[in-house]
């Protein structure tokens, strides 16, 4: 039933040229957010990156490895990192960071999101 409803909604929004692109983007984000927990944790890792200056660290999400089209340089492996802003983690910065500038953590997504939403007031 859910798939049939999704097809109907897709068809309805496909008739509106200005809304079609926005709907497609929102659908992708919705599908990403509501995927199974195992899939999310496999894809996104919580990391620290130096920002905005050396020896100042920001919490970020490692979202993937750059390919030849998105890598700023061929001499190092670069990764895409999304650094959300506090208190609204839906905004932030997409950064292309060399692997040696990323510090991996054992923080869970839930712990990281709590830190971000509360500006670091609630810690685990």
C-alpha cells in the first residue's frame, strides 16, 4: 500500500515543473533520514575536523570518499564531510577534507546530534 501511495504522490508532483525538483530533493532526504538504523550507521561516521582554525575542532559527519570528479587533488585521499551548525543541524557546511585531517570518534549519531542540538550542554 505504501509503494502505491508513493507512486501516486510522485505522479501528482511530476505535473508541477517548479515543485518537481524540490519534491525530488525532499524525497531523497526523507528516504535517507528514515532508513534502517544499520544502514545509517554503516554510512555516516561521526568525526572531528579542524575548523575554523588549527587546533580548534568541530563535530562533523563523514559522508563518503571523494571520487576523481570531486577530489580537490590527486595526491591525497579526500573525503566529503558535512559539518552541521548549532542549533539547526539541517544547515551546515560540506567540506572536502584530506584523510589525515579527519579524527574518527566512537560517538554514535544520536550522541552527536544531542551535542549539536544543545550546543554541547548535554554530553554523554
